[in-house]
C-alpha cells in the first residue's frame, strides 16, 4: 500500500524540539513514549538538518561500557584511568556537540553517566528517546527528574495524522485504521503494509462490529511476542475479550478466574473500565483482538462465543445491547435456533445503525422460520444495504395470508421504497402507495403511506404537490411519529434547495424533537435530514453551521461503521462543505469515500457528480471526466430534486478540460433548469459559477435572488456581479472580502484574480488565496500572470516539493544550506506560498509552469 512511510504530523513536537535546540535553556530534551509511537522517527526527522552525534542504544551493547559511543570516540582510550577517567575522556571528545541517542533506556551505566555529566556541565546538547514505563539507568532518570533536560511525552497519532500519512484511502478507512491501531505509528505502518484495502467491504463481522482485517506476519509476531509466557487461563481471558469485548468482570471471572483477569490487567494487555453500575474489561489495544481472533481455531471460537452467551444470560441481560450481543454470539456459535430473539436483536442493531449485523441477524431469523415478520425485516434491511434485487427476493417470500394491517402497511412501504429508490421505478412505487392508502382502514397507517408518497414525489422533482401533501398531514389529525418526521423531512429537502434556510432548520428541529420515538424504525431518515440541513446552510453561505451538521452526524455513525450507505451520504455532505471552503483535495477524499460507500445506492450518481466537481477544481481532469461520465450513466429520475448537483459539476469538468465556452453554456443551462423548478439556491450557485467561468454577470437576476434567498451568500454573489460588470476593482476586492468572511476561499481567489486583470498588483493575493485551496485550478486563477523563478530557484523548489531537506539539497547541488534556504524564501514569496507543504501542493496540482529568468 505504501513504500517509504511518510513523516506526518508532530508539528507541535517538532517545534518544541527545535525551540529547545535553538534556545538551549536546558541541556537537552528527552522524548518519552510507548513502543511504536514514533519516537525514533521523530528524532531522525528533527536531526535531519543538523550535524549530530547519532547513537543507537541496544540491549546487546549494554554490557560494554561506553560501547554505544565507541564509533564517535578517539581510537586510543587512556590507560588505567578508571571509570571516572573514561567518562571525562569521552566528555572531552564530545564536548560542544549535539548528541542524539535513540532508546537511551538501554544504555550502559557509563554511557548514561557520560550524558548526565555533559548535560549538567552544559557542554553538549542532548536529544534522547526512552520507552515509557521501561527501566532505565539512574543517570538517564536523573536527567529529567533533576531537570537537566526537558521531557516531551509523545502521544499516539491523531485521526488527522493518519489521514495525512495515507491521503489516498477513504475517510472511513482512515477512522478504521486509527481505531484498530490506537494511533500507534508502528502498528499503523505494519497494518497498511499487510495489503488490506480497508474499504469496509468484507461482510464477515464479529459481535462487536469490526470487520476482519489482513494481519501481516510481522504485526502478528509483534503481538504474539507480547503474549509470550501467558498461561492457558490468561489466554482464555484474551480470547473471550477478542470475541466479545467489553465483557463484564463478573462474567469473565466466572468463565476463567479472578487471578487470570488480574494477570492480563497487570501485563497491560487489558483494561478495567467502569460502565455505570457495571465493571467491564476490554483489550488494551484493538489490534490485539484482530490478531488473537485470527489465530483462534474456529471450533474453539464458536465454543467461546456460546459460553459468553450462556454466561451473560445467566448473569442477567438488562441492557438493550445485551440482547443484541447474546444473539450475535448465538449466531456466530451456531446455537441460534429461535427467530424471536434474532428479530429483536436485529431491530436493536438497526436502531444503532449497525446495518451489517442487523442484516445477518435478519437472515438467520428467516432461516429459523421467522415467517412474514422476518421476511419483511430482511427486505427492509436489504433495501437500506443497497441490495434492491435481493430485497425484491425477500419480499417475494412474504406470505400475506392472514396478515394484519400493520404487516400489510410494512409490505407496501418496503415495496414502494425498493421500487422507487432501489430499482428506479418511481411511477410504479407511487401507484403501490396510492392503492394501499386507498384501501387502508386505519388512518394512522394511511398517514404513513401518504407521508412516504410525498417524500418520493418530492425527491422525484414534483416538490410543490409533495409540500402540500406533507403540510396537510402535519396540519391534520395526529400522525405516528415516524410519519410526521418524514413529512418534516420532505420540507427540509425542499426548503434547502429553494433558499429557505430558516424553514429547513425549523422543519429539521420539528422532526428531531421526537427522534427518540422514530429513530429505531427509520434511522435513514435522520441521515437524510442531516445531509439536507448541511446543504441548506451551504447554499445560504453559513459554512460553520454546515460543517457542524455534517460533522456531528458523521461522527455519530462512524464509530459503528456498519452502515456504508449512511456513511456515504454523510461523507458526501462533508465533501460539500470542504468544496465550499475551497479545500479541494479534502473534498476529493470525502467524495471518494462517498462513492465507495454508496455503491449501488440511489445516491451513487450524486456522489460521482460531487467527485467530478471536486476533482475538476483540484485540476485532476481524468478523474473529473470519468466520474462525471459515470454519474450521467447512473443518474435517475427518482432523485431529480438533487440532480442539479450533477449539473453544477458538468460546467467545471468542461472547464478543466479547456472547453470554456461549453462550460459557460452548461452553467447557464443549469441555472435555467433550476429556475424552472423553483430551486433558487441552485440557480444562484449556477449563475455565479457561469460568471466565474467568464460569462456576462447576471446582475439583475442575482440581485433578485439575493432578496429571495436567505443567508448572506447570494448577496455577495450579487455584489460580485455588479463589480465585475462595472470593472470595479475596489468592488471586486470587497466581494472577495465578503467571500473570505464566509469562508469561501476559492470564490474569493476568483474575485481577486478577476480584479488582477485590471490591476495586476492584486495577483499576489489571488495566488495566496488559491494556494490556501490546495493549489486549486480555476480559469480565473490560471489566467494570472505566472511569476518568474530563476533556474536555480525552480530547481531547488522542485527538490523541496519532493520532500528533500535543505541539507540534502545543499549536498546534491554543492551549495551551503543557507544559500538553499535563501533561494527557497525567494521562491515562496514569488509563488505566494508560506512553506514546503503549500509548495508541494502547488507542484502536485500541476501549477509548475513558472517562467525561468536567466541567472544562476
């Protein structure tokens, strides 16, 4: 998956190390942390540009006094001076140097004393790494305890660090890797080198919801080394935990022994976690569970799971998740025979959005003879797992003979959803709902059918009658909470695209006020409301609110990770927010994640269109073209309400391929179509895109739309249009200020770039803004005059963008480090970047067509 592991994150830590080396307030700095956290790599990177005495301590070398320093000492040591004399002699040889020692806790006593002597006398600067909670020589401990050196505790990688290290993998895979490795850099590297794709596509799951992963032999060896020396009871504790963590202490003690539980805790292989009135035990590191499960024989694993189920039943299972976990253990162990508990557990898994587990439990309930209810449950879960053909097959198993009204309503609802949103047969779906509502004698159940019909009609683009139907339901007799929430959800969607952000927010709040009553029946509804509320805020220019809506919803689901469809929708929403901010590389990553998770779902064309849009802005024409083509092929009439998102992408894909006239025409065509539907938010966005692509500013229409749409964004669009139409540089810069205040950095860059056509002095600001957008490429930015770099500046900038340090560049070009840094500073100023990260993004985006001035 990766070759050379990149050095990412650790910005604060690196700054602390460099500040300590620069200021020399103390005699050095000691980096402490657990094994595999990345101490050694941080030390190497920190010393990359310095002339240091580099020492690697080892257990084997600890038996030889000053053995670790031998390569750095004169060849002829003094004779008969004793240990103290040897330390003084070595100190004289190393005085004035920067000394970097990796794994200093493994040093011999003489070497440790040498370091303490140098630091206390202020004769050298030390950079050391030690493993936390490992024994170390007294002199090493004294270094930080007596305050001769500063101590830096190195923690695990954050989610952002994992994302930076592996920018090409989907966001859900980033989260999964972070959870599995606990942010441990060594485990992260080994797990990615295993060749696993981490796309969440594997169907086999254990009761706690983690998919099987491919473990590299080296990683398995590292974990088994930690388990060496454990007895049979201790290993049993770990196997039970790997198959069902967290496990109650009472349950685990009954299955093994109190002594065994205590032993694995003392070995730091498991942790005791209070959970309300319960005391639970879980593994100290998620990867331990993956390795232990992989090495546990199948029959023993089944026996362990059956024992967990029986013990939990015996000790009482008062919590809802106890029922779900017992059923899952019964399923895995082959001891699930009754459909009732399986269906109950399936409903609980569905309620917490673990659709993968819910689906397996429902399949088992059908196989156990669960009858009509099991068939309906299985069909519903297959629908929301993007399996429309399989859902139709499950519905075919449903025998309605002797069914009650609730069962008949469930059948009609599932069939209509599958027809309309699964098989793209919207007209047939609406007929099913009409027929069932006409014969339904129970008013509350009829309301469920009418509410679903309004939602399907709304997404199909017929939003006016849908809004009337939803409003009529909400103004009529009392409805089941799920029907009322769905009616409010219909209003959220429509208010979002018609520029009424207050109406969208009000409808969302009304739906969510009763979420506890309907979430277990329709968790998908909450996902749709969250996504559309995000879009409403974005079209209004309320970016912080949009990011909160999408981010909180995504975080709620990503910890479960068992519902790809829902995660895909929320990944798409997060990608919308990133694109509006101008973070185009991030937007591409989110949309790749969305495409992977939304496969075969009705949202697939929308996610493909968004991927095309973001890739076009990032300058990736190949991805943009192929994604837009796929979006067009997958496009359905069932989602006509949101298809303008694909239309908006088309203009930018045409632009990135150099077809600007067609791009402008496409944007204007999208605006006309949106106006015919009454989608004022989409219309304003399309008109402004056309203007950014070079079309004549639609001043009058944008001014009118600014009075029709809520939020500040359309007003800034209108201000931009007026300034561009009048050739008003000050007005263009003012519009750019407005975009910046809202967080729309790329929109601001385009406005300033347009001003630079009249006043070239604005070009530097436009380039700086574009570089804050990952080097995004738009026609306005591309048209800026290209800064001139000398041949040498260009050569050094290219090497720096590829990751070479100043010292490495200096050695390759036979220059001093100072000269390299001076050339880089001048290149940064000309290109409008502030450092190597922005320079690398600019080069990756293909904006390297700088002119070379003559010179050395």
